C-alpha cells in the first residue's frame, strides 16, 4: 500500500521541480553538446554555453530515452540568471512531464479502481 503511494509522490515532486525550473530559468542560451559520456550508472551530456560574458561547461545526467542528443548538436537551454549552471532543456522537459504524469496516474489508478469498481 505504501509502495503504491510512492509513485504519485515522486511524480508530483518531479512536476513541481519542473515548474520551479521553468520559473527560475528565464534566460535563453544556445548550447552545444560537446561530450556524450556513458558510464555504468547512466548517461551524461556535457553542454557548453555562454551567459553574461562567461563560458560554462555543465555535465548533466540524462534520463530520457525518447529524447536523443547528438555530439555537436545545438540545443536551446533556459538558464537561471542567478545561477547560470542551473538550466532546463525544453527538448527534454516534455518527456519528463509525460514520465511524471504516468507515475502519478499509475499510483492513483489502484485507488480509483478500488473506490469505484470495488
């Protein structure tokens, strides 16, 4: 029973996290994928971009299997003007939203079935 509650909780936390990122990250930058790293514990991308006269290289864990990036690909990112190493990627965001909505729905469905279908 408690395990079933974890899925919607994780989904809600994920959706809130995306919403917060979209609120804080308001500055559009063009980034380039400069490295793709595949490790035992997952895949990582390294983005390079400039903001406010500074250059940044940011390594991020990449979890979406539906959204692929190529080496040298140019990607639009929105960075947080107060913390330019924090950003969100619109290309990946829609896939994450769908994933978190599935978690919420998957956790809620057993309760709906139990309550209304007995």
